[in-house]
């Protein structure tokens, strides 16, 4: 077999593997789709195509095919499933396709491992994992992220009203944000935290107004203590500790810091035992610092 024919056969074999790996987007696990021998055969195809001298080196074409495989998966296996969805169903479906996309990228990255190494060494491309993340971010997240945050904030609001929710969806979104940039300033996680801080501030301003009208000063403080405890427990299930601390400080500010004058007036009008009140105040302050 001529060298050119051999390279053509390798590209054809690799194409078969790429078409098969896309089935992971439908939920098929890689271990059910490929034997170890098949996996190595696709790796060998990429290796062979990358080590040829010019003009037979196919590294550029392989990189383009990798990009195309990602785009095809997103346009045919991600976006159609997210179209016209909203709220909890959107968030749940988004996390499903993201999980499948990660699994596909991992498997595809195995096929293209030698290309990844070669491009990184020659600085002709960013690592292929970063290519995959950028592709998903640009094609999917740029328009969808605000809707995902809205869905998460709605779940948190329902949780605060003691309605049953699936908290695993909140953990899933938080994990997705961390996987796409970490928690640095300007990342998805930072954006989510900012939205949550704003929403929490508005929520507890309303609670403070309602509770001041409905409860005695002692009952108000007991309510504050209960909600600080609840927030700490719930938020800790899907946020970094430093984020939980920020949010608890906002809750404390809205419920106590900005209502001090009204609480003092209520305390005086009720002839409340100040020792009991100060004890509750101290307990709430300790909760607000995480």
C-alpha cells in the first residue's frame, strides 16, 4: 500500500471513530462504545497522520476536524435539546448535555492526544481541552447563562419559602461555573455569586419589612436566627465557603443592620428584657460570619 493510500485509510478510520464518539452525546458510555483496542487504533491513526513530513503532515486538517466535531455535537446534540426550554427543565437539560459533552471531549481527547501534545509544544494551538471549553462557552453559554442563573435563583427562592426543590441542580450549576474558569473575578462563578448576592439582598429586605410588622422583637430575632442557620446549611451544599460567608453577611445586614432603629423601638415598646435580646443578637452575629 502506498503511503498516500495509507494516510487516506487512517483518516477514514479516524472518521469512523469520530462518528461513533458522538453517540456519547446521546448518553452512551464510552466503555460500551469502544474496546481498548479500538481506542488505540484511533489514537494510532492520529499519531500516524501527525508524524509525516511535509507535505503529508495532516496536523492542521486534524485540528480543523477536532473543531468541527465539537461544533457538530453542539449544533445537533446540545442546542436542539435546550431550545424553547426554561426554568428548572432548562437547567436540568443543560446539566445533562454538559455532562455528556465532557464525557465526549474526554474520549475525543484520547484519540487526539498526540496532536494535542504536538500543538502545545509548537504553540500552534491552545490545549484541546481549552478549545472544547471555549467552543461550549461561545456556542452555548453566551446567550443561555442569564436564563440558567434565573432558573437557579427561582429554585433558591422556592427553597427559602420551604417549597421542595432539587438542590442537586444548584450544585450542578455551581460545579459547571467552577469548571469553566474557577472562582476568579469575571468568571461564571463570580457572575452567579453577584446575581445571588443581589437577589438575596432584595429578598431579605422584603422579609425584614414583613417580619417587623408581624412579630415581636424577640420573635423577630428568633426568626433571624432560624433563617441564618437555614441559609448557612443550604448554601454550603453548593457554594464555596467564602461565598456562603458573603451571603450570610448580606442576610445579617438586611435583617439586623438596617433595622436596628426599628428593633430598638419595638424593644422599648414591649419592655423587653435586654439580656435576652442581646443574647439573640450575639448568636445571630456569630452565624453571619460563617
